[in-house]
């Protein structure tokens, strides 16, 4: 999870989706105690839990993440050091914060911990332990204002971390998309796909609003489709799995190892495809 989270941060990915590719019969036997370690019993929950924890600014984690066995070794994982993680040597007019208990100077509004020496005050009344994105005005006498979480990216030009979405199956990646109209460009990765550099040569310009890149587990995306009841019902199985995507590509033809681990494939693919969204 730490390596995947680092890849998301380094390549400025906005959304991470963790989907379950296990057979439905196997899922019913998994333990579902939310207070127990889930790395063995519910791997999708485990991945989403760790990745969400790492994306959160460190000073906010204690407020937003109760003690849990999944988080026991997170101190050993590398820092993501993204723009919304406070840096004492850098000031950005946007900051992430979490609402905390306490009385404001006016008796109205809410206190928000933003990683400074003292919490800041906002005029809005917001429930305790709520994560917020704040914009600080140039006039220091004015209070910061809550803004949409995407505002630092869309208006300020900053990469502002990733969201994590968990799906029960491969089809849920598409059907549960938070974006209106879904993903207008989708890429499935497979060792049986076309050479990625032939599908997306450096000179090719690509227009899109939301680009989706999907990676399979050790048995590939075909295995995930095989265990997806919705896809089975519409005949998307085996080789037809590629019909889910606009492009079906191999990010590293002629690989020297028999297998490429998912976290390795993510780094390779994002490096190969980076020119698409920077063109």
C-alpha cells in the first residue's frame, strides 16, 4: 500500500479505486469485523484503509482515524509529502484542516486545526471532526473560508491528493463512478494487450476529462471479470474483458520476469502514459 500511495502522489493521481476480484463464494466466508486486522480477511478494505490514512495530512490522522490493527506499522511507510501536507518552509493559501472542540473569540463559528501553532477560526458552524479545505485570504484580518476540496487544484493549480473508492467488483469501477458521464477514456492493462507505446506514441494528442487506468491482480483483469456476476450476465468473460476498455495495452512488452507485481505495474504504466495528460 505504501508503494502504491507513493506512485499516486508522485504522478498526481486524483482518484484511486480498489476493487475485489475474488469469487463471490469466497467473499461470503471472509470475516467482516471492522475492528480487526483485515489484510488477510478483506484485502480491499485493508488497501483502502492504509491508502486513505497516508493521503491524510499527518496532524489530522489522530482525529480522523481511530486506533486500528491495520495502522500498527504505518509509521514505517514513506511520507507522501504532497502540497496539502504542511511544510514549515512553504506557505500555500489553501490548507486542509479538521474541526476541533473549543470556543472561538466571538462565540460563533468553529475552530479548525490546520497544522499551525493554534487552530484558526471560521465563521461557519461545522460538526466536530470534519475534514475541510480552507482558503486563506490575503488580508490576514479576515477569516479563512471553506471551499470545495477540488478548488486548490482547479483554481490554484496545486495537486491536492487523491480520494479512495472501494468497489465490490470490476464492473463497479465503471458503474459507481463519481463523475458525471463516467470516464471518457479508459485503459485496461494486460500482458496480452497491445504495446502501450504503439497505442499512445509520444506525438499523439489525447483529449479527455477523466482518464481511467485499470490494473489486475496476479491473475489479471480476466480473472476479475470471471468473478464479476454483472459482467458474466452480459457475456464479458475471458478475452472479451478487453471490451470494457477503450484501449487494452501491455505497458512492458518482453518483460524479463514471469510476473510484474501490481505496484510495479502502476509505476511503469504511469511513467509510460504520463505524456498523455501533460500533452
